C-alpha cells in the first residue's frame, strides 16, 4: 500500500480529524482500518517470534556448553 505523508495539522475534510487525508479516512474507507490492524498484528507477531528465538538461542547455548564443554 502506498504511504501518503500528511503535514502536521492537516485536517480531513470528511471527518474533520487531523493527521490524515480523505484518502486514508477510516469512516470513508473501513477496509483501510482492517489493513492497518492486520499490519500491526503481523509486526507484533514478528517481534514476539524474534524474542522467542533469542531466548531459545540463549538457553541452548548453555546446554551446548554443558555437553560439549
């Protein structure tokens, strides 16, 4: 999805809120909210997976040291 940069203080003419244009207005385009939330969930899951792999890596390093020495 193409990112649209918005100048601070710009107001959406549809909902009168600042921070987005009419093209990114969720009340007008509810599918954009779903895409945004899906992207947030993907990012959280990626972060959690990286953290879990790092913990597993640190745990297995201790095991290797014990057995391989």
